[in-house]
């Protein structure tokens, strides 16, 4: 049975940021990272309500041996995409949903070194424009679902955000299959900095949270496991 579990040791992550979060807007917004998209929603599976996409962001390591915020059978991916949704039925807005029960649903996608990803390149192309802290860039129409793998198998568990406020309001949905991206595309993310323009540059890498014990949380899968094992589940989450 493939499991989300403890990773092999990696350098300490850089605290306090998930970097280049891309807010989602239903209308064009000039001079920012916001982009035009259809009203992206998810429902079904472990979710009892419709959840609306708020933003998506990436976590990555300095090298390909680490960077993802979940692991599978001790395997660590070089990066991970998170699509953050909020419960638009139960709450009036995202701010309320963050702190509320069943408030958020985060879809996680592993990024694997492989073929060039044509859709991702549209985002990669603007990264030089936002190399420094607080920089913004305009991005045209973009459908985030193009970043998802074709296989829809997933794991799901109740957990928390991995960045402040670390609220225990998240239903995690982690895709089993990764999305392939090219080495030069990963390199473009690693060329970003935590520094503002004019400051001493600090490369933006290792922006992930460390693994945490699963505790008493139950992890379920949408697919039939190959075999059973007693290995404890672990994930990158905060208690």
C-alpha cells in the first residue's frame, strides 16, 4: 500500500512563506499576479459542500531530492502544488472559512522531474518579473485545472494549513500521481529570492514545512490499496 509517510532527512526548511501565491479572480486585474479564470470549484468525494478556489501556490526544494510537503513510501518530490479552496456554502468569505470547521479544502499535486509542461510555462514565463519580494506581474486567462494529473486517484485526511495561521480547518486531497515538469522549469522557481529589490539576495528555496506525526487522523484513499501495512502515516502538517 502506498503511503504518505516520513521522509528521509533534508536541510531545514525556510520558515514563514509559501511564495508566489497566485490569487484567483473572476475578473481581470491589472498590475498584479491575479489572473482571469472561470469560477473554479470542487465538490464530492470527501467534501459535503461546494468549495471555491481562492489561490494556488508552490513549495520546492533547493535540489530535486526534496521540496514536497507530503511524501509517498519515503519518496520525496522536488516540488508540490497546492490549490486552496474555501467552503462557499457554509461561510460568507475566505477569512471566515480559514478559521471555521470544514472551512478549507486544499488539493495537493506532486511535481516530478520529467517532460516540459506547456501550461505551467505560462506561469514560469512571468517569474523573472517577480524575482524579488512584493513584486507583482500581470497574467492573462489561466485555468488551474491544467496543472492537475490525468489520474484522479487521491488520498484524503483532515489536517491544517502548513503556513500561518496553521488553522485546523483543512480537508487535504493529495493526488496519487504527480505532474511532470522540466528541469529548467523547476530552476526558474529556484531563481526567485526572498529579498526585496536592493537588498542582499537570499534565494527562495526549501520553502516547505517539516513532516509532522499523523497523530489520530485517518487517511483514506479513493482507490483500492495493493496491500496492508502497519507503518504509521505521516505528513507535513502542524498540530
